C-alpha cells in the first residue's frame, strides 16, 4: 500500500489525478492490465480541509465532516442540520490555507478520456468505463455494464465495485480521494471506511495476483489515513471507542434518528417543532410509570430548526441519544404510526 499527497502531486488535467497516478495508469495499460479507480459515491463531494494542519471541518454536535453549500453559503451537517458560516481561516491552527474539494465520478471520467493514451489516435482499443448507479438504471444497462466491466482497461467504480466482483489482471487499485469517504454523515463513517478499503483491496488479491494499492489524499497525515496505510487497526479501534464514548454514540449509548420530510418547508418545520416540544416535555415528567418501571437514564435530544432540501422535499431531523433502554420511543409511537412522512432509524 502506498500514499500520494495531492497537495504536492497533482496534474494539469485534474487536481484529483496526480502525476504519479497518470504515470502508473500508462504503465499498467501498456502491459494490457486493468486499473480500478475508486470514488465512494458518484455524486459531488464538496468539503473544506486545511492544507497546513490537515484539519477536517466537523460538526460540533455529531463529530462528522460538514458539507459546503452555495445557497445559502454555509457549512452544513447532513446528520443534524447544524450550520455555520464558511470559514476564512482554520479553527484549529488559525492559518488561511483552506482548500475546497469538489469531485465526482463523471468529472474523473471526462478528464481521463482527454489523455493522449486514450484518445482516438493513441487508444489502441483501450477504454474507460464508469461503474455507478447512472450506468445501472435499467435491466438492459445492468447487463451491458457487466460486459463493459470485463472489457474495460480503466474502471471508475463506486462502492458497488467493492463486493461481488472478481477481476482478472487488476494490477493497480487507486483510491482517488479518501476524504470523500470521511464526509458521509454517519457516526460510524470511519469504521465503514476501513471495511470499504479492505473489501476493495481484495478485488485484486482474491485471484492470487499481485496488486498495487494506492491512496490519494490532501490529508496524508490524518490519523485515519495513517491507520489504514499501516494497517494499525488496534490504534484506530481504541481511538474510535474513546470518541464514541465522548460524543455518546454506540456501543455506549443508543441512538434513534427521527426524520421527517414534506414538500412544504413550513409544514415540515411545524411538525418537527411540535414533536421536539413533546419529547422535551416527556423528559420533565418525573413520575411517569414507564420511566419509573424501566429507568430512562440520561437522554440527549438534538434538534436544529434548519432543513435539508432533497428533490423538492424538506428534511428535518431529531436525534435522540440515551444510555439505557429504548422505552422513551414508546411515548411517541402514536406520532410515528399516523405520520407516513416520519422515518425512525435505530442504531
């Protein structure tokens, strides 16, 4: 396994394709072997990091990376909807050397197809295939995708490619940007990164062939990146448990997310405000038989009255954490049952 620092190694055709990567691709393709380029998601990854101290900007409530939004111009947490102004300097080291990362699978494919190695004059039958949900929309496209995977010299794949496939002649697996995985709005994101990377490695090793595995990153000294490169799971395990204990996440606390969506932002907000008020009133009830019988323990409720807009619907979330049983949710069962727009997600 190798690590490439994108802050100092980037090509002119695309800041997320290092010169080292382009050189390696040419070497592998000329030997008629395969290359897998991996991005966790096909959609645009848009976040901010500090080039000096390699700080990832995280939500103060959830300890996960925040996303950059243009309208309004804010950093927004997609887990609890907390937002703050886009910073002009790093909150950790104070320097202004901030970098806005913006990458997606289509962008990578377009850049690769401009390479002399893959142009009409120099291609010699070589091809690039992008394997994501856009190429798997219909039954016919799924069948064609499997055939294209076998034929392609360069495969740009999302998480779908990490399981269920065995490829011959894969001599190079390259993670375009590890930070993209760390931006997923879940408390167990870093654990998922470990799983995805190990599965990805096995795409080449399962058929007993030697495969180079290389990670690109703007934050090469980040603890998670270093743990993956040096396969230091014990250190990662201890660090993760300490963080989950600090921020009240499983296995120390139980977590339930109440998510409500509606085409009307006003109606969506009003519903969640009422539900939030009801939850907080329940917390103040000292002599409720349910609480006396089961023991509620310590409860934390996070509600931020700011929506996340997706496909013309407005999402609001309430996150409930507590250290004992899930009896608290029993009190709002009627609300859950009679509102089809309310999703309940247990962790």
